[in-house]
């Protein structure tokens, strides 16, 4: 019998993220407390740029964006927002959506699998994702449960279970 396997990835659906940004823009346009403060959220390449006239307002813009991301099913672990910084007469926050598992995080996940998962489990780092394989599907499912229980600083998805 062939080995069963699954992939561990960390990806953000670009369309859902775009929908969340558009919803946040709509809310910023409609809310009274954002009138006249120059509050905005926009894409700048693959990153997000949040602007407002004061540090408190730009932090509130970030809160609005975070609530919209949660409603669209995007984990806040995927959002990497910086600190507010002044830029001319306005304050800005640069944020980016993390895609892929970084090498050091992949090694950490691989070590957890080696130490705590059933012994028949093998994991391989393949670029920005991990391939986990075993002869037993039950062992693979227990490994998924193990990783879901860990508090890692990345949003993990388990795909291609075969």
C-alpha cells in the first residue's frame, strides 16, 4: 500500500483579502468618526497602506481592517502590521499579508512532528510548505490535530490529503 500524505501550507486567498479591504474602505467612508481625518486603506503592490491624520485614527483604521479580515475568514496571524509612523501631515501603518511558511517556522513544525507525532510520520520541507507522509491515515489525522492544538505564529492550512 502506498503512503498517504498531506501538505501544510500558509496561504491567504487574495480575493477574500481584496473583499475585506473594499469592505473596510466602505465602512471608513460611512462612519461619522472617520469624516475629515483622511482615513484610507489601499493596496500598495502586495502590501497594504493605512493612512489617517492622527496616530489614534490610523490605529482605529487598522481595527476596522482586522474586523473585516476576520469576517472574511482570514486569520490575523496572516496579517503583519507595523507600528504607526508619521509621514508629512498624516500617520501611516504598513501591513502585509504573509503567504508561505518561512524556513525557521517550517523547521520548528518539523521538530514538533518529529518529537510529538507518531513515529511512522515523516515530514519534508518543500520550499514554503511541508509534506507530511505516513502509511497510516489515522496517524496523519492525529498529526493534524496535534498541530492545530499548538499555538504557532502562522495560520496553517492542511491540503491535498490523499
